């Protein structure tokens, strides 16, 4: 699994544009016309938020379901606090909660260490959905579950979430 830190200018599609890479347990919010990307979504979940009224877009790469199980001070690492942090940062950029829509990807059952219970991917997805619902933010599209990894690219100018999957056809949500 490759972890990215920082941003670079790279080829995205047919035109040269800025690509901001979001690593594991990291998030980014923008009102610029850039691509927010993250890779290595196995059991992790990528939560993409978009407000079409203000053109605010955000992406967080969460790794574990809830912070209180093992809070290490990195809010973006957890599905509950990471999603809440992303919502708060979107609002700081002018987004209105009633206009924000969510798209999510990941939550695969890559390694199941549970004994008869839900795997970490399922628990991550459940917690993201619960947190978004608690904040009144609808999920308008998702590419979740399975047993394959994903990488995503959020087009911050349109809200389109491009999902590349191992052993599956790429999708745009």
C-alpha cells in the first residue's frame, strides 16, 4: 500500500491540473478546481463531500471505525471523528450542511480478523453512514464492500468521484 503526503501537479485526464494527494488518516478540503486523490482503500473508507452551491469539496481517508476504541489524537484516522472533522472543515470553507452530498468508497473485506462479527471494512462503512446520517448529509452514491482495493479521485470542480478498482471496471459516481 502506497501512502502519499503533500500535493503535486500531475496529469489527470486530458489536461494538466493540480492533484492533491490525501494519505491514510488525512483529509483535504478545497474550493479550488483540483483533484483530491487517495489510494490504498481496502478496509479503509474514502468519504467525499461536495457542496455544489459553494463548490467546496473534501476527502478523508479513514482507517478505523471509532476514535474511543484507540484514540491516538489523529481524528482523521477514524470513521466517526474523521467524517465529523471533514464536515466541520467544509463548513469553515463556506459549505452549508443542507447542500452537502456524500459519496463513499472502500470498506472491503480484505483481512477479516473478526470472530463471527463484522469485519473492519463493514464496521468502517457502518460508522461513516451513521455519522453522515447524524449530521443530515445524504449519501448519493457508493462503491463499497467486496474483497478488492480501490483508489479514488474527487473532481473538486464537479463533485464526480472516480473509483479505480483492482479486478473491476472503473466507475464514476
